[in-house]
C-alpha cells in the first residue's frame, strides 16, 4: 500500500528523500548522517490502518533540527493517506528510550497543528525494560474511540503480563 507520496514529501523536506520497493524512506543529512524511515502496519493494536513508525540511523552525531522537518513532512503526508493512526515505540536497545521519548514529545509539542491530533502515551514494563509507547490519531478519525480502546486494552494486557 502506497501511503506516502514521495514527490509531496520532497516539496516540504529540507533533505532529498528516496524510497525503495518496500515503502521505506531514506535520506542523508548535510553532515552525512544516513536515516531510514519506515511505516509498518501493526495489526496488534487495531484491525487495519495502524502503522508503527520507525526512524533509525547507524551513526551517532550531533543534533540536526532539519531531521524534525523531515519527520513532520513524512507524518503530514502519512495522515493525508487512508491510514488511521501512527504508533511509535521508542527503541530501547541502548537504554536511551527515555531520551527518545522526550525528543518525540518536544517535536510533537512544537508542531503547529498538534491540536488536530490525539496523542496517547504509555510507559510499559516489558521484559524488565521500561518501554515508551505513543499513538497519534487524528481527532476527526471516525474510528477514534475503538482505536483508543484497542490501544488501551493491548497495553493493559502487556502491563499485566510483565509485572
């Protein structure tokens, strides 16, 4: 399913974004830092239309405010599609999930149209590690209530299972 128009994103993005046949996106910052972005459907949280957002880089470098602009361009185009919601789970492989969650929240709170969206967030202990899980859904989404109920149910079950 083609969720995102690459040409539409590239009109807003400060960096040129490319994609591959799997629907993943790639860009390189002016400092040469490569990024990979993917939207992967996640039926665990709802039947259809909830996608997990993945942002990854192999290189640790200083902050780049333009990355935020790329993220916004991709997410705006994502929400212009038929998708119903965006799930974000902070990577915990290096123990920096709390820092990633703070950055995600700072980016979301700086977004001028944030009031058009519902942001649900949970901290869930999973296999001994605190996971930060967020779901963004447009407030005008016709299935908002069942999506929120599904999100709450799945995370409550995880919390219960790993206490």
